[in-house]
């Protein structure tokens, strides 16, 4: 596997927004059946704007970095804007991911969508 | 502190090997030439061959130099199968890809293959292994010690069982990981072929050997000149071979001392881990494993993440997690031993080498505790 970018290593070493939100407005729980990675994303929403986001992830460097990055990307964004965030955007923000780690960014996107879906149901 | 604990992956060159290779760097002749530079190169190679043969308990003409363990395994299997029409072959499911993938390739090209499972200690049962032998069994291959969990296989019993069934079935053992870590003697084990490699015993990468018992016939798998008794053409890697010869001699010379030190360090590491970290599973067996290998699963954290954080602390290990395998598949060895996905994913292999010390182990235990705690905080499980 080609090595991780500095950005990925930074988000892996010092992940942002680790934790859980009690009484979260939306929770997205996803797992990748192939590699077994698991992500849990919590969002706090006020007036359709994501005011806080936290995550917990079981997975490799790319998985942790992707979760960390996506929580940073959605804070302060509206639900509509957040829905526009694709896994490619996460990869770009991380200065790239090795091809075999692309699925980690996909998992992060899926966790976000599930959290938003959960928020909309409530 | 820099702590290298991935000696089963590869090892640094020892001083003895470095010096030996340095001395031979100016031996430039082609060992097949009849003039003085050629003769010098030839002597260098034969000195190395003598060293390897001596420590393996074999004759010099039974040692073929190759480019390493993988080539030796391929030459053994493909080279022997060229001499027989029989199409059934047997091996264990925990072999290194250098054996397993040869078998898989053969399985896809007309051979009948049997992959024998292991118990929870990572050991093959000799009776089960021999129970699949048939009239058309051409050969079997069984590793001497497993690289991931260190499990020592019952090679002697299997050889006996196979030869009792039929003297015509060829027996090969991949001893790449076992060499220098446990006592071995080609003659005594009774195998027909045995693979070893230099870079696991503080020797250079790119060189290894295949022991082929006198009188046992195999054919070359690629063609060219008549080097290595016509079995392995190609102008010899004189410096690599010289390094390998020296490495073999030293490895066996210091083996008892290494084993004694590894027993102590492995126990210290294992006890230290069990004592300070909860929710773990020790995958490598205490008794039936080479003493330098400790494989541990840390529940609820992922192996690559552990590896990277340990690397940040200067500690180098490897993992059985799918995330690092390149195939997306977790360790086939751990899976065969019955570990569930989660345990395989959180597995770390610590493999001791010649240079590890007690201070290093203390440091590793301290850092590991912090790394696992931190990753468990991040984990949703």
C-alpha cells in the first residue's frame, strides 16, 4: 500500500471530534461487511444547521482520518450542504487516500447520510 | 527508543554478515570462469555452501542456492511435479503464500489439491494430514514453523506417516521461518526437500537455498546455464551467497543463546501485556511455538491503527488485520485457527530478533498500554 499523506496522518494522530453526543439529533451507524470497519457519527442540529458533530470509529488509519475529516467538514453546514459532501470531497480534503483505502471515505459519507436520515425521522 | 519487533518479516544485517559481504564485494569474477577471478568467486560460493550444508545437516551437493525462500518453495514444488504424472498434492492451509499460491495455481491447472486445517493452536494433526493420502498423491508440503503465530508443525510425524504410506510421495518443508529459531537437521527429519532464506537470519535479502536430498530428482523450472547442478541457472549472486553462508553459521552458533533470551523476553512481554491490558487473546501458543513469536489480539481496536501509533513511538510490529493485507482479507492463518473477524482484525505480531533487550520490552509494554487505551477511546465498540 502506498503511504498515507501528511493530512491523513495528522487526522489519525490527532483526530478531531472524538466522542459521542448525548441526546444527539441524528446518529449514523455503519459498518463495512468486507473489511469490518465500523463508524458511528453523531450530529447536533439547530435550525437545519449542524452545530456539532462527533464520531467513534473502529478501523485503520484511513478510517479514523476519514471520520475525523468529515466531522470537521460538516460543522456549521446546513443539512442540504452536508448532503452534498461526497466521499471524493473527503479524499480531496485529506490530500488523497491510497486506492485500496477509498472505501473508508465511502463509509464516512454513508455514516453522514445515515445520521441525517436519522435526524429527519425524528 | 527504536524497537524493531518485526523480525519474522525481515532482519537487519549482522556485523558478521556485513563484514563478510564487504570482504567479498571486490570478488567480481564469474564463478563459472576457469581463470583466477572466476576461481576466486567459485571458492567464495563453495565456502558459503559448506557453511550452509554443515548447519543444516546435509552434504554440500544437496544445497542449491536460490534467490530466497519463495523461489526455493516454487522450485521444490514445480520442480518435483515435473518428474511425475501423479496429480494429487497436499499441504496445510496456513502455509506462506509462497507455497499456498503455488498450490492454488496448480489447483487451477489440473491438480487435485487438499488443504489441511489446523487446531486452535495453529497446528496440523499428522493423522488428519495423512488421512487424505491416495495412490495418486505426488507430494506433500508442510511448513516447519508458521510465520504469523510461530506454531511448530509436527514435520517428523508427518514425514513418517507419509513415507509409511508410500516411499514414492515426495515431502517438502518450508523451513524459512524456523531456521535459526529451532533445531533442525535435514537428514534427521527425513524430508526430500527443505527451503531456507537468508534475510530472516540477519543475512541479505535476495538469497536462499533449497536442500534436495541426494538421489532425489527434481527438474529446473526455468532454463539457462548449468549452474547449481543444472537446477538453478543464472550467474551466482556471490556477495549474497557469501552473506548467507556467514549468516547461517552465526545463526546456528548463537541459536541456544537466542532461544534462551527470547523465552525470557517473550514471557516478559506476554505477562506485561496480560497484566496491563484487558480484553486480549494470546494467539501464539506458549509451548508449541518458536520462542521469538508472540501474536496477540486486542479487542475492539484495529491492527493497522495500532501498528501506526506504535510506529510513531518507534516500535515496529506487524498485524493480521485485513486493512494491511492488500487483499482485503484478514490473516488466513488466524482464520484457520478459528479466530473471529474481530480478533483477527485486532491482531498484532511481535517477533523478537537477535538484538532486542529487556529495556525495549519495558518500553513496549508502557507504550502499548497507552496506544490501546487511546484507540479504545476512539472505538465505538
